[in-house]
C-alpha cells in the first residue's frame, strides 16, 4: 500500500473501519450528552472525559479514537475562548451527528444497498445519534 493510500485510509477509513467510526462517534456523543452541560464552563475537563472514555474502549481499533479528534478539537477551541462553552459542546455534537450520517452513507455505498437501503442506513445512524442529542436536551433542561 502506498503512503497516499495509507493516509487516505487513515483519514477516510476503509470498509473495515465503518463500525469503529460509528462506535467511536457514539461513545463521544454519549460523553458529550452526559457531561456537556455540567462541564461547559470547564471544557478542558470535558475534553479529558471524552478522551478517557475513548481510551477505555479503543484498545483494538484506530477508528475509535480518531472519531474523537474533530469533536475534541471543538471543545479545545472553546476552552481557548474561540467559542462559548455551550457552542463548543453543540459544535462537537453536530460533528458527531454529521459523522454518523456520512458513515451510514459510506456503509450503504460499500454494500451497494440502493436508494431505500441507503436511506435506511443513514436514517438508522441519525436516529441513534439524534436520540442521544435529545437525551442531552431533556436531561439538561
């Protein structure tokens, strides 16, 4: 495998990493839902919680910790003052939901599911992610 192929596979994943990316994203989203409101004024702490949760489950698959990179970056940017705490948490959650949609689409394309199967795969991933976001809203209010 060439360096370009290896880098492309690292960034965009492969057929084997869709499940890991979805799982990692769910773990990150669950961590945000559980701690987002409590730690929106201490984003370094929230970023550490997200990273620790991923570390606990990431033992065998690189796609799992990679799923935390962009959401954790949003938390770090918020901690640096570029966003308000709540904005950083919602941006991180939005990245997670978008990732779930993209991974559902990737799965459907790789499996050649057709239009109905593609819609089902994306909808299932989004339903799971949005259910976690809804729980965050309900618990926080």
